[in-house]
């Protein structure tokens, strides 16, 4: 995670491996921690097919280590950041928090498994846990593999994928709302309901075209801007989540896709030093949308 620009007197940053129980236990023993937001994860879906064991280790074993330490430290709340991908694909029916989990790739399988661990602490120990399942989050300071400002984007496969995209500021407000008003033991979908496309979705190809227009890609570079590559083994076309449960707590997204993508591109234009060691031509964008963790 890039933390440049985040460090201040209000933060005590400690870096390390979430799978290292000695480190995690030491942090809980020496710091006065009362709330845990568990964002740490391996998240890139395509890579999860190549190294599934790595995803299991970080997302499942890392969650076990953190859960155990937080439970022993008697924290007030443990909020686990999951993903809408645990539901699996749904072409028509909206997915609410009671919908069954049907993960279809090693990444989402590992996140669903971690959810089971979290819920087991709730059932067995009455541990105060909350689970969130978010749409794809985008915005400034995002990893190169996600939907960001850079030189080229590749479109995986030809299937008609469409997704909801949630601007990072809206995601932060959602997490704050859940911290303040969320009920212990509950799960909350976090998503947006406004794009100009059907039911709040935007297709991946349309997203790429709009990003091209926001970036003012010259006509002479059109052929270089989009590149179609083979699809990954399993593709979920869409995850239409229902977020009314969270809306009833008083949160709704405020930043539209049209506004959010302009903000995102502008930020990258104004902060070229954010990736000082990476050449644009070496890191094309891949529109393999992924939820989560900035």
C-alpha cells in the first residue's frame, strides 16, 4: 500500500506481515486498540488463479491471526472488509446480505472463507464483529492494476461485463457510518446506485471509452489506448448488490461516476511523483475490476 501523504502526528504507522502472530500480538499488547478495520488482503483476481495458496495464506490465515489477537485484546468492534464477489455472478436478481455466497475464483473463495472465520468468532465467543461487502472502489492513490490514470488499458475477453464503481470518499463515509451506527453481528453491502447506464451499472468497455475521453486521448493514439487480451478462467459478468440496509443507517453515495473519474484523473495528472519508479508504458491498466482495498 502506498502511504505517501498519509503520515501525520495523528498516525502511528507500523508495517509488517499480518500472518506473523508474534508481530500482531505485540502490537495489540503495546497499543491501546479498541476498533479493528481489517482491510489487509491479496486482491487481484487474475493473479489468484496463478498463486491461490498465497491468497489463502494472506486472506484466510492472516484473518485468523488478527481475529485471535483482537479477541484476546477484547476490542470493542472488529469490522471485516469483504467483497461483493463472494456472492458470485447474478445476472438478474439483486443480491442482499442474506443471499447465499457462491464465490467463483480463488480470491473470492478466500474472502468467503475468511468471512466464515469472522462469523465463527461471533457465534462461538460473542465477539463483536461486522462484515462489509463493497462494490469496486476507485480513486486517487490506487494501485496500478486497478482503474486509474495511466498510459494504456487492456480489456480482458469479450464478455459483456458490467460493474458498479464506488468513489473512495464515499467508501470512507460508508465505513464511518458502519462504525458509528452499524449493528454488531450484521453484514452490510456498500454500493452505488447512480451511473447513467442500466440499473446503476457501467460496462467495462464503456468505462474504458469514458476514461479515454476524460484523458483526452488524441485520435492518433486510439488504437494504442485499448487492447483486448484473453479472458481469465472464470468471469462473473455482474454483481447487482442491494444496499438498502446501509442506506437505512443514513449513508448514500454522493460522488457520481462522471465526477469521480474526473477527480481521479486530475489527481494523477497533478501527482506524477506518486509512482516515481514506474514508467507508464511499462504498466498498462487492466480493466479486471476488483473491489476493495486501497
